[in-house]
């Protein structure tokens, strides 16, 4: 599985905006209470606890970047997605915690 830093993901978001292109598909696998505390605009929420039941909502042929609070749960989900035939899976290293520290300090830390 690939890894991406918060800074590199922020560059990809900015590049997509400038080129009027599609932003990367970021799958936030945190629980709802975590999303209510802190979230990154443009991400897609699908709690880890629902991944198996809702996998049909995801396209295994499209790149997906998984994220969570610190990067551990998203690494597990990404590895599982690869076993399900997903071919372009990346993990956001450090999760939303690192995003808040490296990219956007207005995102609350918890």
C-alpha cells in the first residue's frame, strides 16, 4: 500500500482546484462522533464499522486514499481493500492529527 503525507495530499487538492480537475477520493473511516469534532472538507465518510456492509459504494478501479485519526485504522482498512481487489490504495500517514499539525491548524485536534 502506498503512503501519502498530509502536505502532499494538500498539494493534490490544490492542483485539482487549479486545473478544475477531480480532487482525490479520500475515504475518512473514522466514526461519526470523530467527524463531528474535526473533518477535512472534500473527504467522504464511511465508518470503519460499516466498510464490509457498504463496500459496493466504492469503485475498486478508482484510486482511494484512506484516512483516520492517526493512520492506524486507515492502514488496516486499506490493506483489507487491497484483498478485495482495490488496486490503487493509499494511506494518509498520521491521519487528521498530522493534517492539523502540518497543513491546517484550524482543524481541531482531539
